[in-house]
C-alpha cells in the first residue's frame, strides 16, 4: 500500500495509480486558454489547469456527489466538476470570481444566442462611428480611452437585454478587455480592432458554452438541470457551516478540491494592469459587480508579519468551517504554494491540523508529497524581493 498517513488509525483507500495520475497531471506545464469549453472566457489569475481539476475530481468523487471548492476563483473546478456529472458548490469573496463562474456555467437558449450575436454585431458597427457623443463615459481609472469608449458604448447597447443575455455580453467584454490590455502592442488597440474582435469572441464563447453543455449531457446532466447542479456563493469560506444555503444540501460533500491564496504571494485577483503596471478596476465596472476591497483582502493578508499571521488565521477559520460541512469520510485536496516554503509549509500543515485534519502522504514519492515547479508562472515572475523558487504542493487531508 503506497499511501501512508500521519495518523495510525486512518485507513487509506488511495492507490499507486492515483499518485501516478496526479503527479503526471500536476507536472503539466502550460496554463493556457486553449482547454476548450468555457475556459477561454476569462483568465482568472492563479487558476487551476483544467486537467488537474478533472483528474482530482475523477479520482476522489463519484457522479452525482457534491464537491466543494471554498476558494473557487474563476470556477475551473466548477466547470470541470459539472462536465464530470458532479454537483458543485463554489465559494469566493471576490464578486468578480462569482460573476465569471456563473456565466461560464449558465447555458443559453438559441434565442439568447441570437440576441447576444445581434448585440455584438450592432456594437461592432455603431462603435466605429466617428460620432460617439451618445456614449456616456464612466471615468474608469487607467483604462485607455478607446477601450473605455468602446466598452461604455457596448454596455449601453446591452442595457435592455434580458439579465442572462446581458451577463453573457458583459463576459464577452471582459474577455475583450483582457485582450486589449494584454496586447503586446506598445499602445492599446483602436476601436476598429475591438469592433473586429467582439463578434468573433461572442461566437467562440457561444461554441464553448455549447461544448460545456454537451459534456454535461454526456455525464448525465441535461441542459436544464445544469444550474440546479451548482451552488455559487459570494462570501467568505470562513463560517460556511452556518450558512443556511450550505446546510440545505441533501448530502454532505465528500471532496473539497481547492486552491486558496498562497501565504505572502500577492496576486492581482481584482485588478487588470495596463502596460504591465497601471492598475484599473475596469473588470468590476464591466461586470457590474461590487468593488472596493484592497489587494490583501483577496490574498488573505498583507506581506507583513502581521499579515502573514492573519493569513494563517484565515486558513484555520476557513478549514474549520470546511471540516464541519465535509462528510466524515471526505477528502480535502488542495494546491498550495509558498513564498518561503521552509517556514510556511509547516505552518500551513499546523493550520490544517488545528482545523481538524490530518495529512495523507505517499511513501512512493521521494519526499512524500506531490509537487510541481512553477518557475514560469506570471505572478511569481512579478514578485519582488525574497521569494523561494516556486513550487506548488498537492496536499491531501482527511478529517481526524
Ligand atoms: C488561487 S485563487 C483560486 C483560483 C481557482 N482555483 C481557479 O481555477 O480559478 C484563490 C481565490 O481565493 C479567494 N479568497 C481569498 N480569501 C477568501 C476567503 N476567505 N473565502 C473565500 N475565498 C477567498 C480569492 O478571491 C481568489 O479568488
């Protein structure tokens, strides 16, 4: 039996095959948007590779059972879980994460598709007009003028659409905005280029959503049943055991699969950057969601010693709540990285213990844990100062 635990009385039901699959899957290098389905909708920072999510969810849960991601981000696990026939609960304090996960798992009817296509075509024609005096600018910080004008006009043109269609239109604008600000050009694209791209993105996203619906159907979830198979909550993971919506679940989740913020690693979950440094709150404006919290809020604490202490308190409190909603035989699988691994990994494991878990480890692996080098990931490259070479760990825990 290759798996050992730090707790002598616990039985292990994990096989050597599982270790091999997870190690291989975690060593997948590229984090791209080419995964198909609705993964191209939004580049949420620090997102899972869809394949890793698939492998973990397949290995540790069954069709029809509930899987919880208490730090869901852009909803990779939610999308993959649904396409595998699971019921998914996703939680995040970021309203943008909630918005993106919602649109990515909300099927459209043929009439919805027609409507958003017509909107995109109309926007593409109207917004290249030299006279845009009808467009009301919102004065969004650090958004190039042509991009803001285009977005503001397109949002105005979407004003009368049904809510589901308008949400999809907003998601298409988010994708367009990410592309516009990420452009390798020295300047942001002109309106004509935005106008060219919007209908193409809408088409591509409609196809992605259809692909997602088809995969769900193959796994036994019909189009009409998809939204009933997922619960997305905009709130903190801490205290979820007292949330009546979670308490209303018919059965307890047997798998928690997640990736919390990493201690001391600051990622811009809530801002886009223009020219690689100027931050804009544009995504909240486009998605029409609440903004207002600072960077440390989404990262679990600042990088000061007090901030790192707050981070670990957040982990204890979030996972204590998770422990109370998890099935007695359930498993927590998470991917975590550290800015200073030697110091922080033990603190992290202690926090999990305080929350009521023991770690499951493998004697097949040379240092007992599945890990992955992530030297090329963008946010590590941007970090300043004293940061360990980036390694992410796949940690597996069970209830004590
Ligand atoms: C590493 S990201 C998750 C990315 C996700 N796995 C994906 O594939 O997109 C961590 C997320 O945790 C969220 N977060 C931070 N503190 C939280 C808390 N106390 N409760 C719930 N979510 C929190 C952040 O907003 C962020 O979206």
